[in-house]
């Protein structure tokens, strides 16, 4: 049976959805969660290592469907798939489905014995859309909009995920100017959180805001200022790559050579281990600051 992994920014949200999906699942043991991050001060987020652990627990011949709550969770899931064994990754799919409706639809399909391709449930939102008479908005192919423009390079380690995107929406809401945000040939309304997250803007991407109207200059200035402040995310000074320590020889030839001074040899060994332990700690800090936890 296909297993499901629910990837959410909040553990309680993922757990609640797992309990809901268990009501329609033939085997609740096929439902797994990977949510939150290991940070007591800011536990909301997604962690590729947690997703990797969930993939290991869920691995089975029928495959794994990964459902995510917000766009930035896709990046964590993709990172996890890059790190697991390629054969395991080949049995996994990230669903382009709404989190709640997709999970319930997939749980029902998996319970019926459907294969992974059928379980993916991309059309899970169709019933709600038809009931409300709406269609899913899509990103437009960007023509060159009218007005002035400001271009920034996104420096946020986790890209324009939900929190910084929400801050951008709030910052631009007061302006009357017509605003269009462009990335890689696609345009979005920067006052729509759904469209901003659909852009999937990552660290290093170039974003251009076009503004046309009486207060366009002020809107562009607000955009530049917010980008300079990493859209409100905590700015982390990225350390330089720590130098590899020079250690004493950790092994002797075999058969072993008894050193003349056992006490000094033991001290050298202990110092080398301590140096490498500290170096690994520095590497962890460097990697976390540069690429995220």
C-alpha cells in the first residue's frame, strides 16, 4: 500500500491531519508526519532531515506520496529526496495537491489499493472549486509591465517562504500603484500571498517589482528596504568555511610501534579528537547559516 508523508510547518497541524486522514485510511500506520524544526525559540518550519527520517520509516515497494502545506516545504522535501538513496527517492512523489483535501483523497485512494500515480490526487480541490464557481489562479507569462522598476537579488536562505512573503504583501498593501512582481519570465501580484508562494523564489533569484501610479516611487522604495532587511527574516552572518585542523597522527603502523612517551602520545591523540570535534561543530554552524538547518 502507498504510504503518505504529511510535511507541515507546524507539528500540531500535521498530526491533526494525520488523525483526520486515519478515519478514511485502511491502515493508519501508512500515515507519517514530518513537521516543525528543532528550534525552541522558533519551532515553526520544515526540516529536510525530519523528512528523510519519515521517508526511511515509510519506504515500501508501492511508493510514498509526500504532501506539503506551503511552498517552502517543497524545497525541504526536494532536499530530502536528494539526500536519500536514489532507489528510495525513485519510489517517492511530491504531490501538487492541496494539503488537507489532497491528504484525504490520497488516503482513500491508497486504501483502495491504487498505485502511486493514481494516489497523487492533484484534482482534489476540484469539488470545492466547482461548488464555489472558481478556478485556480495561475501565474501569467510576464510581458514588460508599465511603470518604473526595482530589481533585487533574494538573499533569504530559505527563499521567499510564507513569512517573508506575508510581510511583502503587508508592506505593499497600502499603495495605490499597479504592482507586478516578475521572476524568470513569470509575473505575480505581489499583494497575493498565493501568487507569491507560487513563484517559488529561492535564494539568489532575481526579483523585479514594476510599479505604475502616483505612489510608485514609494512602493519601490518599500520593496528595496524590505529586501535589504531580508523581508524581516533574521539576518544571519554567514561565517567563512572553517579551516581543517592540523592533527597529530591518529594511527600507528601495524604492527604497532610503541611511542617513547605514552602520556604525550595520549595527550596528542586527545587534542586531535578535540580539535576535530570543534571543527565539526564549526562546520555545522557554517552549513546552517549558509543553507539553513
